[in-house]
């Protein structure tokens, strides 16, 4: 690649998530392969880039600040960094204003490729991809199904849609000093406490079914999120009895302690593009009990009865039956845990992930320019504020005056301050279509049912 290399632009508001872990190894990993890679983090009242970097000491990053808080201010701030850094490729990591900024710098004759990093199966992100198809040169997804959805839903040409999974530090996780089981089946649930995707509301029902089956069990719940209080209220009887322990959100380097003291990782999700926590647990020889989440089919990694136990998504009875099997059959638990570890060591290592991303970025670099990239003028931000200055002067002049006068928009949350997406799309239809693509044998075409 050219000296400008690759610039990742990512939000700093979520330092404990899987995307942060991915950036933590990918940026230095690309550098180790001779690819100049840099990171720029959003900054602001709700995006504490300094705190993010203190939690990831191996990273350095340019901070992108928006003094006015406006949509146009976000685009200008990103465009300024692109003009200064002059990367050959900019990778947008859940920051939608990157695309408008790319249009601005291209209008000034700066050569740059734009890549979307897709870590989710989400209607709004796919809508962004379709809407910005004239500026996004390529999309790199961490999941096989997500890659297919880019092609079949967002209508991205197949030669511009790449797959590069995330990876985990298998050597460190495999060497954990595990505490042997002496009593109850030790179950871990780790992630964002949010029901829509993660189906946290299934946990109380699973707990009740385990009790009904007479299983001796304990659950460690690690994470935080918008549905925490509701979930803990529903789990109150088991928290009081000591069966459930909520330990809150943990930094990545402390989650290993949970794996070392667990027999099983429970995943209840509706959809996932990994999840990274599953690969980590399996690498630590923790057995996986998981829903048949959307995203696990085309990926082809999880094999029921071999390297995990599957249950139907949303079925507390099925989940409890899987857990009961592992509680009563230690040989089965050990065999599944070993096969899971071997899977991750073969397919989801950090080194394999870095190589996959390096190859995908090289292929994106070598793509011919988009036909419309040079002809379309830079667009105004789609969410530009319509305040008095904008109405009087237009968005560009209004933003210049706002900056000069020190006027700032305040935002209620991190997603408003630096939006992930410019689209608002319902997930229901996408999930149905995604499920049919992911597991066609379980979801025959509509005309086959008639």
C-alpha cells in the first residue's frame, strides 16, 4: 500500500465491546505485516477518547472533535483528518458521517478508498450501505451471513463484499489456570444486557427450567446494558439464593477470570456475527451451549453435539435440557469443550483474523474506482440541523458561523453525538430474510409451503 496506508475511524464511547477488542489487535497486527495502519477515535462529551485509550494501552489514536456538535461539524471534522492523514483507505467502523466526509475530500481531488467494516446483522447498517453505494468501495464483514446480506439485500457487487472474521488470543486463553468443578454446573453469560438481540429475558425462564429438572447450577452474569434492572428484578429469587451472581461489565483482560471459573458459556442471542465471547470461551476450553442464532448457519463453525450444544432460539426447555446434559455427563462436557477449543485454534485465532483483514484490505485497494465516485458532488449531511442559522445561510455557512460564535448542540447520548447510522429501519423483515438465507433447510421458500 501507499505510505498513507489504512485509517480506521471508530467511536470511543464503547471501550468494552467486541469492536474495541478487534481494533486492539488489528491495528498493531496490520503494522506487523508492513501495512501502515492508524486509528482515529471520535471525541466529545459522550465520547471519552482518552478513557478509551487508557483501557487499551497498546493503541494510539488521533482524536476527532466536533466543536459545534452539529451534523455538518461532524463531517468537517472527519474531512479535516482525512485531508491531514491522507490514507489510501479509510475504514468506517460504525461512524456514518465518514461517507459524507469522503465525498468532500474526493471533491478536492484527494484519492481515497472508502470501506465499511460490518460487525452486525442490522437493517439500518445495510440501508446505509445501499444508500452510500456510490461512495463505499468495499464492505468487509466478520460473518458469512452478513457478507451474503450485503450482496442480496444491499445489492453490493459480490466482488466488493469481503469476509474477514474476528479472532481471539488462543495461546493465552488455552493456558488459563482453570479451577476444576467440584459442585454445581458453573454457567457464564457474558455480554450486553439487552433483550432485543441478546434475549436476556430468556434467562429467568431457563433458570426455572433448570430448577424443575433438579440440576445443581450457578450462573455468573457479566455485563451491563439497558435491560439490566429489569433482568436483575426477574432474577431476584436466584440472586438471593446465591445461584445467580451479577458482576457487572468487565474489561477484556478481566473476563478471562470468568472463563477460568466456568464450565459452560450460555449464549441466548437472536443473532450474532461471532460472537467473540463464544470464541474466547471455547479457546479457554469452556463448553458452549448456544441458541441457533441467525448468523451461525452459513458460518458453518458450530456443530451440534460435536463442539457445542444447540437449542432452538427462545426455547427455555431446550436450553435447560442442554445444560442438564452437561451437568450430568462430565465426559460429554469435556469432549465438547475440547472440540470447541480445536475449532477456534484452527479458524478464529488473532493471527488468522489479521491475515484475513490484510488480504481483504489489499483486495479493496486493488478494486477499480466506483463509476460514480468522481462525478457525484459532495452531499450535505442527511441529518443536518435545521436551526435558524441554517435556514438563513444554508448548512455550510451556518456551520462556519456556529463555529466562529462557539455555538454548540448538546446531545442526549453517544449515538446522537456521533451516529452509527443514518437510517432508521425495522429489523423484523430483515431477520426473517436473514434466517431463510442462513438456514434454508429450516426456512423453505414461501412458494414451497403452499
